[in-house]
């Protein structure tokens, strides 16, 4: 509010000075009064424009300095962004399935190898189950043959005993 009042007072003084010089030029001094009045009016506008130009130059120099020599937080932020970009590039390389040394390619190769081993184990398990079934059938047949042989031997022994008993009684 004080700045606005001071501005109004300064403009009023400049206008009053210009008016006084104009009346002075009309009355006695002639062209010198007119020139003074015009100079007073021009200075009303030119001095603020000159101050504005100086302020603008000051601000542009400050911006140029900030662009040329950035603040520490900008430098640190730029460093962190560059670091993150490098990490993203490395991760992209590690996850690229076209790269034979990437995690994805290694995982796919391991998965393929595991599936192949699983298929081999499944075939081996099926072969073992078939062999076990065949062995169980063979053992069942051998057991039946052994039982039949024992039954035949037992009958033969029974006949030999009968024959021995017959000779003993006779």
C-alpha cells in the first residue's frame, strides 16, 4: 500500500513539475520551458522503464548463472536420474529373451532342461513299472510252478511211503 501511494505521489510530482515548466515556458522562458516540460514528462516514463530494464538484466544474469552453474540439488537429481537410467538399461538387458546370457534366456533353458529330464524320468518310471509288473507275473508263475512241483513231489513221496510201508508189512 505504501509503494502504491509513493508511486502516485512521484507521478503527481512529475506531472506538477512538467505543468510548472510548461507555464514557465509560456510565460517567460519560451522554448526552454517547453523542453523542460517535455523532459519532465519523458522522465516520468523513462525512469521506470530504465529501472525495469535494469531489473530484467539482473534477473536474466541470475538465470544465466543458474543455467551455467546449476544448484546442487539439480546436479544431484541429474546424477540420480542418470544412475536410474543405467540401472533400467542393465535390467532390460538382463530380461531380454534375445540375449543368451539374460535371466529370461537362462530360465527358459533351465525350464526346457527340467522338462526334458522330467520326460526321461517319466519314461524310466513307466519302464520300471512295466518291468516290475512283468517280474511280478514271472514270480507268480514261478511260485505256481514251485507249488505244483512241491505238490507233485509230495504225491511222489506219499507213493514212496506207501511203497515202503507195503514192503515193511510184507
